[in-house]
């Protein structure tokens, strides 16, 4: 069901009275939370957004955000007078951060949107809690509660949360037009809190505005996309995004979702092993169906860091893929060259791809993949006993030849099963140097 602008009150009804109560435990009972309420005034503060939503859903709460009708300057003055460290996080938008002990609280003055263009908003401060709640994206994020646990739910977020409904506040198209990033946020929250079927009006608004995602910064797209890839069933969310034409505009390199589904399954339920767990960048690599140039284009479009880009390229377009068909020595060599983390990730991706192709693997084959994964997780490394300086000490002039000879000795050492000790490697190096003189 969707509401229409000013008719929202008539269609759904907006309650200004508390509709429930949270127990005063957990984050509501933190001494830091109680101190914040005492400093700003218990009638001038409510906790908002994720902490309220997750407390109602009996999920862990780590970040606690608050809202107040007090102007930001007044908030800062009260905190400062009480000896609380305060940071002007986003003063233009009415947000400050209070640091009490080891905990941080973002406190935002109640706002209403004066202007929006799909990327940015110009806000005006208000003292109306309903006006502030109207600018939230989803009903489940528009709830708030007082320091005494009284829950305000103006847009029926509690029943939506209970029934797995992720629904925009008011008209879906209006909320998306205010900020196109809400398209990706819808799929992320549906993946984390929703149950099929997804809200049709929300899907329609997302499909209609999907091309506008190209107007957003790569950083914003990256952050939301990586969060989507950490939801409990990322492949199902991605498949829905593909079905509604959303992914085409930000990740055309995405392929069929089977490998993503199996990669996530292996790292969350299929393999219980220390050092193995879900990872958004690995899941992104599992989703891609492209070559090295395509992977580089994805990294650039999403503004990945250099380290993230290198990792994505090594997983999406690897030069060598470890499999159980290779020998133990080949695995050892590859572990040394690419490192245990990349080796582990390639094993997971390769295993997932093989399951997807075969539907079901024989027990012995699955055990072989598991052993290969365990080898990566438990690998402690083998250190080559020579350095470039050792070759200089043998009389080789500093320069490119040092690296070349050192590499040849290292390859010989690897091919011999890593058995040669330092003195034997030095003798080999001396022999190579002598032959070239």
C-alpha cells in the first residue's frame, strides 16, 4: 500500500502518541545513555533509527543515534557545560557527536527537507517530530523512543518489521526522487529485514529511477553495494535487483548469481572453519562475469581503494586457480606467490563454481576442497633463506642482475620442495654467478 502526499494522514493515520514500550535494558540502560538524556533533558531527546528498530527486532545494537528539537548550538553548549566531549560532525546538517566514555552518540536536530535533487538535500530545522520522521526512508527506520522506552511509530513501522515488510514512508516515488541512493538502500534493507514478496510500489519506484544511480558518486554506490553483499541471502537480493533493471546501471559486469549464492553458503554454513567467513569483496568477485579489464572498470567505477582494486582483480581474473587436482608442491608454490588470503579466496570461489557446475560433488571431492582450504588457513609460510645483499656479498654488482639471479635461485629452491638450506642456496647462487662471468 502506498500513500499520496498530503493525504497520508487520511489514508494511514499518524499517531503522535507512544504505541509501545522498550524495556530499560541493553543500550537504553547504559550509564552513558542515561547521562546523555540527563544532560540534554529527557523530554528533549529521543533515540531514533536503527537502535530502536533493532531493539524491537531483538537484534544486537552497537550504534545509538538520537534526535532533539534543540538547535545544534544549544546541544553543543549543554554538552560542553556538562564536561562532555562534543564534535561538530555535520553542523550544517544539524549533527553533532557526543563522546561519553568509550561510546559515541550522533545527535541531530529535527529537520525537514527544504530542497532535494536526488543527490543532496537542503534542510531546515524544526521542532516537529512528525516532520522529521517524514524525511526518513522506510517505516521501520522512522520509529523513535524516549529515554524511558516509550516508542513512537507514526508510520506503522512495528507491524511492518514484524511481517518483514520494507516500505517507504509515504509515496515511494517521492522518497526515491529525494535521494536516489534509497534505491540501493531499499534492496539492502529488504535483504536484511524483508520477507517475500517485496513491496511492489517500492520496486516500481526503484525500476523507474534506476538510471539515476549513475548520477551518484562511486563511493556512495560502493558502500551500499558492499553492504548488500553482506545480507543473509545476497544472491536473492542481487537477483531481484537484476530482475528490476537496477544492477544494469551500476554493475553491468554482473553475471548469473549461482556462484555468489554458493560462495556465501560455503562461508556461512557449508564450512565451519576458523579464518573462513563471509566477505563482501569476495562476494563481489563471485558475482562478476568479466575479464581483467572488466574487473578494473568495476574497481574504478566504485572507487575502490588500491588494495581493494588489487584484491578484486586477483579474484575476478586470476592467473592461476588452485584446485585439488594440483600437487602439494604446486599448492605450496602458489601459497608463497599469492599469499594465503588470496589462495583461500580462490579456493572458495573455485569450489563454489565446481558445485554450481556439478550440482552435487562426491564426498571425496568435497573433502579434497576442504583440505585445500584448511591448508590455506593454516599456512605459516616458508621463508626463502637468501636476500639480495647475500648475492652482493658474493661479488655480484648491485643492479637488476641481483633480482634476476635471486629469482632463479628461489625457483630452484621451490622446485626442490623447499629443502635446500641457506648454505646450499648460497652455493647455488655462487654457481650461477660463476657461470655468467
